[in-house]
């Protein structure tokens, strides 16, 4: 436990728990945007990212573990339990897109998505989310960030775990992570959670999830317009690089849309302009004004 305590500009340390283990503040925090993390590593200091934190400066000693998931499965998972992305995944209107490119049933996939959430770590440990062209664009950005962290970040190791591998062979994945971290874990010490691990987000138990993965049942949750809207926005080459061939998307490959990243410094201006155009095309009916007349005073008998 003493080894987990380390210098930190925030001065935060986590005490040992009664059973002898302790938790250290992690940088980066869970769910942070990996592209923003990479910017912080390269010295881009903002109010949410502080490259002077111990974990950034000593990253050559740190093993970073990140998880990816089949993008078609991930999108349906966000739709089922969006948490901080609820305004994006539950969208049913198209204020920002051309009519031909968006309908009420595809708006959750085609419309720009912005979400920002703080973290529980020390100041400067990062922020999750960002501004994205679409919901598939979030998968593209995060996965690209993980790949670039492997190549450019300077961490001791960046270990990319596929969600599907963890479900099918959890023991093997844990052993691979332990090797990357230069740890020894006995097989008998690995206990696999078969039942649901949480009671929110419409969670599934392991056997149900395995059946869904084998049958690719999540693909059936898309209508044909939804499947096309998702496929043309996903980065095919990136998906294949991390082990997802996207066989259902091959028919749409020639119609791929390359989404340029949103400049977060100008995103609000851009959105205001689009909202202005939307309002001009769909003006609200004029409101009738009411004339307020003074109430007559009550007179006593």
C-alpha cells in the first residue's frame, strides 16, 4: 500500500482500506478522451489537463489498460444505457443535418454529439467526453486515441483489451494484463463473475452476453437505414486494425463518410449558426399577445 502513495501536485493521497489494499488516484481517469490525454502528454495544459501531474511525468513506469468493443455492439450499448450521452443516443430530431441525411429513426446516429463530465481524480486529471460529429464518431475518436497512445504516448505499455475477449476468456485476458504489468497471478485466484455485475444500465449476465456475441444479435436491433447510417460513419480501417471486420458494413463501404473533427473552440458558434438556420426553416407560430386588464376591486357589502 505504501508503494501506491506517490507525490502529486494536488496533495491528494488515498488511505489504506481495512483489508490492506489501497487505491491511488489514477491519471488518466476512467473514460477520459484519449486524444485529449495525448495532447496533455505532449504539453497541452488546460483547466482539465495538467501535464505536470506525477502520472504524466512518470508514465514510462505505467501500464495503461484500455478497452474497445465491436462498434456496432458499442453503439447499441450506448443506446440501451447512454448515461452521460443520453441527449445524443436518445435523439429523435434532426436540427443540424440535411433532411436527406437524417430522419427521426437515424437522428441518434447522424447528429452531432457533445457531452462533458468531470472526474473524481485530482485537478488536472482529465475530463471525459468532447464534441463529436456523430455517435459513431465517438467510437472512431476514442479508438484512434487508444491506438495513438500505443504508438506515441511514452507509457511503459498501452494494453488494448477487446470487450469480447474479456467476456469469452476472462482468465486469459487477466493473465496477459498481469504479464504486461510484470505481476504473477495464479489461475485459481481469478474468479469469473457469471451473474450481472451491476444493477443499472440494463446489464446482462455473462451467458446472455456470450450468446449475443456469438449470434451478433445486436445487429438485428438496427433497421436498415440505421445500419447504413452507422456503417458509413465508422472508420473501417481503424475497426479492422483493432480486430473488427464489420462484415455487415461491407455493402456500404463505398459510401463511407469521413467526418472531420469538431474544433471545440468554435463548436458553440457552429451550433448556434445551425440552430439559427433550423429555426429559419421551421419558424414557430406567432404568439398572440394578451392584454392584461386590472381586476375590479372588491367592494364590501
